[in-house]
C-alpha cells in the first residue's frame, strides 16, 4: 500500500490528521531507493500516521495544504539528488529533463528545493509544527560549504532555510527518536544524527572555525572541513559546533550504523515499486526504469573518492 498523498486516502485509512507530512523534490516513487518512501514506511511501522506531498506548486497553497498540518513535524527533502545538480549541468546550463519528475520535463523542482519548500510551509502555516530537513541536499549542506553554482561559500543550510532541525545521513533511527521526543513533548537535542541552532556553545563539543573566519581565510575553511570530515564516523566522532553571528550550528555525533537484521527489516517492507497513481496520472518517471527491480546490497563505502558523497552521507563502514 502507498503512503497517502490526498485527504481521501487519509480518510480511507481512518485518519483525520497526520503525525508527519513528508515533502519531496521528487515525484513519489514507493521504492527502497527513495529516502522519502523508506522514512515514511519506518514511521508508519512504528505507529505514526504519515503522508507525502511531492513536488508541491510554489505559487499557491493548494498542494502544500491538501493534507492539513501535521501534529508532530514536517519532513522536507530536496529529493534523491541535490536540486542544483538536478537542475544545472557543470557548465551552468539549465537541464531540460528530470528523471524524477512525471513526464520528464524539468519544470517541477525549484532551485535550492529544501529552502524553497521550507519557505512555502512557513508562508501558509503559522503554527508550531517544526520543520525538519533531511535527504542528500540537506545532509551535505549541513555545514558551511562551497556552492559551485554561485561560486561562493554558503552558510549551513539551517541558517538559510530557517528550519527547526536537520537529520543527516541515513536517518531511520534518528527520525524515530525525533518523532518520539516530539510526541512526548521533550527536547530532541541529544539525538544522534541531529543538527540544530543554539545560542550557547555545547559543552564537550569541538568548535569549528566560525562562518566569518572561513569566509575570510581559505586555510580556516580547510581546517574546518578537516575537522568535519574526520568526525563522521559514529564510533569515534565528537559533536561539532560552528558559530555564525550570535548563534551556533550544533552537529551531534552521527547515528549508529544499522545492523544487518534491521536493514533486512527495512528493505523487506511491502514497497509497491511504482509511482503513486496520483502522480502517475501526470506522466511516467524515467528513474523507475532503472530502480524498479534493483536490489540494495549494502550501505556505506570505505573509499574516499573526492567526487563522491557516499562516505559523508552514508558513512565509511560497509553494512
């Protein structure tokens, strides 16, 4: 069964309200290769009510409001690929096609999708349901980073998006812990794999060179990235904090690597391995041709290829 994308589907499940709404820059493909599908199923299997809004229209409230407001949190992802990579070539030309958009025309995914969707939610919902960023775009932009398309350093994405939290890496465990903390109305700030903004420097954490320092000095940026990169292993990593202005980005140590039995449990769920009919009616997605019958074998990579994000996002331990 698909995760609900419309109010009618919610009501068919007997739900008049959702606990979590997941917003994605991709069409909703129910496959274990989609982070949104995996996180949604993990939450539903833990007893939470979850819905999906894929590629919402930025010009109106119609898409983003059709499921109402979640009781616990909004989960926002740019999609399977960073939106700037999806939208532009290395020569800065606009890509005409998008394999994760119905019909294949690249006209549904905004630039810097994580920021765009957060702004859309804030525009149309004024209450206190927190916004939580996740996925590859948020995960790899969690720290001060060089942005190729604007040819400058950009601040950690929590500052630019003004979201409440960020879950980085492979976040099944972190998401469940966050949902439980919010349901029980307690602070989630001690959860592994969580990033947030704070006024005070957290005791026992490593302080990175500040945003202002790395902006002014390339050597400071190199030191910052060195400290960041060598604190990505969940066994040895320390917590990190980086100041920008009068606030700190706080990065808790990464979430623990999942055991094989837990991975088997997650990947053996009853995925439909198809695009949701609501979006299928808008056109097929080419990506499904590649991944429909693919079988995940492992996570992580011990290699350190400079062009690759796997080690930073999934970790260097092969599981």
